[in-house]
């Protein structure tokens, strides 16, 4: 493209990184060097940027940003002043990026521009910050944790000096300037990655988890009964559940969030009762609701998370429940009206069951039992009862009794 335009264009960021890793790329981002906004408009590009000039290509619709430098002015990630003068170089643009593996560019001839060692760190499987300017943007704490979740299956780890810088940022209070919407947006993305436990571990190691998700951080160091949880520590269990959920429901951050919050009540168990956690499922509702309110979590995520928090032990006991109790559980989950709700619920519960040392591949027949019960209950029709002249409370009682019989027959229960 640079051959037909009066300025230099480079492919940058994730598209270059992922190609070097042999991964299927997503969106492509471009940097334009030596151009002015007027020159972009004259070339047919459409402006979309508000904080700094970004343009859409007239044919592909891809984003083209003018090369820019920046300086910090104030706190948080809004406190920046940008310079998009045509004299800004590609190297000056790349140095403001978060990680070296994201600071590699490719020109129109396919030649790589790698001034900060991104290829070296790809080979070493390191997530390393480009420059000290990393510390000026607290969102980068979340991005590094999210990249750790994405690339953990490839063996990537956070460089020691980057983790230390992240700790310094947390101690300096930068993380406290993150707005809830941005925290939630990055958390959702991390929960949809292949190894969300790596995200949690990075946030924990740098101290950000305690500030951003104190309800989750409080689970670390809380013991559980070894006969049910050989891993003992509740925080370790949570990490295992998160990765199990990612394996069972790849890319599903709704299930991932339910997995993240299902055991919050264990942090509130009195120490005198450890390692037992009787009633943790109801005790966990208050911290879950507080977390959702603080991060402004959407209704879909909150509804499933509350259902899993409150009823995951009932799901685990499904093979021992009688027909009436199975039906009651389905009613509490609102599964008769919203059958898709049961799918997410069961995936999160199965992840909980598998997220224990030695149980990663254990079967979860409870899911089949509850699905069979739901199918049987939903197959019952009210028309024959209406034909008998039943109405009002009598109709409701008769319909429920018929559903209970259907569940018993489908699950071969007395």
C-alpha cells in the first residue's frame, strides 16, 4: 500500500506477533508515518479517532493510526497528551507500546522492524515491557495478565523485571485509578482466554488482585477439607476451576465468571470452622453482588454467577436427589422457562468438580441426570389438565405433580 500513498504504512502489533507465532491472526492494525490528518482525508480515509487521529481504510475498513508519541499528564490511563506530528518516527510510536512482542512492525515488503527485541522475547517466551513508560498506564497491568492467560499454553511467562515494575505500579496507587468499566472489559477478555488461571496468578503476584478483586484475593490461604480438595488451598482450587471452565467452554466468559465467583463464601467462613465451609454457597452471594455492583457486571453474567454460587452443591448431589428435589432445583434455576440457563450452570459446576487435584478428567454424570430431568419436565403439557377443567392453583399443583412423575420416570427414581 505504501507504494500508492504519499506516506509510509506499517502493519503493527498483534497481527505481526501472531504470524510469527504461527497463530491465526484477528484484526489488523496499521501505523502511518509521515502523514497529516489532511493527507489521510485526501487519500480517502475516514476519521474515527477522538483522542488521537485514527482513520478507516476506504476499501478494507481497517484502522490506520498516525504514528504518535505521548507523555503522561495526570493519573490513570486518560492522563496522556499525544503528539501526531508527521516528524514522529516509527520507533517513537513503537516505544509507547506495552510489550516488546507487541512492538514489532512490518513494512509493505514484509520486512520486520523490531527495535525493542520483540522477536527475541517471542523465542524466549517472555512478556516484557518495552520501556519505563509502561508504568504510566495502569491498564497495562490487566493487559499483561490477559496476555499471560492467552499465551500460557505456549509456555510464556512475565519477565521478572516487568513483574517488579507492575508491583511498583500497584504500590504507587496507579491501579486505583482504573475505572470499573475498563477493569470489567479486561477481566472478561481474560476469562475467555485458554488459561485464565494465569491471569489470576499474575494479578495476585503483582498485588493488583487484592485491589481490584478483593473478594477473590481473600480465597488464597483459606484451607479446605483434603478428602474433597486434595489441593487444600481455596485459591489454588479456584485457579484449577477457571482452567477447567476454559477447557469445557472455550471462549465463554459468562461461564468463566461463574467459575471465578462460585466459592467467594469460603473466604467468609470463620477460622474456627476451617477446613469445613458449611453454608458457603449462600454466604458467597453478598460478596458476589458487591463485586458485580462495583464492576457494573451485566445481567447475564450476574444471573449465572448467582445461580452457580447458590446451587452448585445441589448439582453435585444430583445423583442422590429425589424427583421432587430435582424439579425444585430446575425451578430455582428458572430452567423450565430458560433451558439454555442450565447448560451454562452445568458447565460451571462440572468445572468446579474437575478443578481439584486428581480430578481433571473425572466424569460428571450429574449433568446428564439434570438434563434428562429438564427434558422430561418440559415435555409435560398443560392441555390435558385444562381439558379436565383444572384452573388456578389446582392447575399449578397438578402440572407440577405431572412433571415430578415425568422426572421420576426419566431418571428411574421412585
